[in-house]
C-alpha cells in the first residue's frame, strides 16, 4: 500500500536528504514537503498524508508543538520528530507528544525502522 | 588575559572537560561521517583560558584567509557560543560532500548557505547536546547563522563583549580522509559561564568516581 509522508523542515537540504532515503526504502510512497508548521498544517488538510516527519528546531512553531497538535487532530498518524538536538529532554518530550524521536543525520536504518512501524500501525487501523 | 587561578580549572576538572569534549566531538564526527560518507580525522581538542583576541590569533595560525562559519549560541545551565569554521575557499567542497556529489555546480552554489547551516547545526548540536546529556543538564541552542570574515570577526559576532576578556576556548580541527575538506569546531564560554561549568564538572567527577552513574538504588 502506497502512503504519503509529510516532511517538515526549514532546511531544504534536510528535506532533500529525507526524500532521497524515502525513495530508496519505499519507492512507491510519496513525500509531501513543508518548510514550517504553517505550511505543514496546510499540507495536512490538502494532501492528507498518512505519516509525518517533523524537524524540531524551526522558526515559528517548533516540531514538538506541531507533533502535539497533530497527535490531537490525527491520533492514529505515526509521527517522528527528527532533530540534530540529541539532548535527552527532546527525546522525552517527543514521546510525551506521541511521537518517535529520530536523530539527525537521518540514516536509512533509523528511518527504515520508523517507516516499518508506521506501515504496521496504519495497516492495523 | 585573565590568569586568576580561582577561575582556571584544576587538573581533574580539566581531565573531565577533555573527556566530555572528546565524547561530544566524537559524536559530532560520527554524524559528519554519515553525511559525507568519508572518514573524519579529528585533532586532539585543545582547551585553554585565553582572551578572545588570543583565540582569534590561535585560529589564524591555522587559516590566514577568509573564513565562513556556522554560529550557534547556547544558554541554560551553560552559556556560550559554538562555531563550525571553514576556509571560505573550501566550503563548496564540503557542500559537494554532504549533497552526495551528484548535483550540478549551480545547485551546489545555491545550496551552499543551507548545506553549511544544516551541517553546522548537526555537528554543533551533536557536540553540545552530548556534553549537556553527560552533565545531566539541558541547553537551549539557537538556530544556526552563517558568518563570514576574519577569525576576529567570527568570534566577535555581536560586538558586545570585550576582546580582552577571558574565555574558555575549546578548539578542534578536522579533515576528511578522501576529500579536500578541513574545518574547525570552536566553543567559547565567558568566565561567569565557566563557574557554572566547574560546578557541573565536579558533579560529573563525583558521579564517575563513586560509581553511581548508571543506576541510583534506593536503600
């Protein structure tokens, strides 16, 4: 089953890197890109993605707040907070917001594990 | 230059700081390795208390040309600035390395700012975050900004502090094995920040020496 993955990051390079890994892991899944929380909210309404990958440290609303909003509005959506900020606190807050924490730079292995979990979760619901 | 011995670290504190920096920088190097798919060769970190002017001079011993840097400030239990510094003539080679080498030159030039920012963000957060975790504290790290110019200009980005004031200056240089990329990580902390650091280093030393770090067991 082909899913849509919302990729939110103010860095175009980071979005490119994620899209590249996604293409190699799940070639039939589609990335939907957003550069900030505002664009992400618009993309959620317009494109209706199934999975979300959110950068933490962005101008405007940060990824943890966005994760909490998404969790409230779409409780079944698998969400990962992806961040260069590998401090324990961030990982703990991500989990509290119903999201998985993934460290940057994102590896195929880490994203692969998350997407596999997402696939199982979505197939179940 | 301040030589007040009350503000300098003692041998054990200096050891502990070196250890933390080593682990932090190794984490950052592992992240960089993963991004450039090449071996990252690190120098031994140098740790000193010097004036900001002296710190600029130390950098200039390595690089005499114009520099480009990713700068992030940090605050919380520790306060200071972190920079990832490259010779300006070299920066596109790094961009080529992190974008996987399959982009045309014009895309690489367009992406230079972004690629440096993102690379710096990952490396500096990797280093600072690891140190914060080991000290059981948290830091707020600012968004990355790109600075260009001489080492004096990079270290004095806000113009607010006196260049003769002493700072704790951590400095590491690195190269890639298979690409002509070389760079530097610099961390600076003002002396009030250094007092906070000493306290945290002492707590860290205690935890390491009495073996309670892994598990705290209630009697």
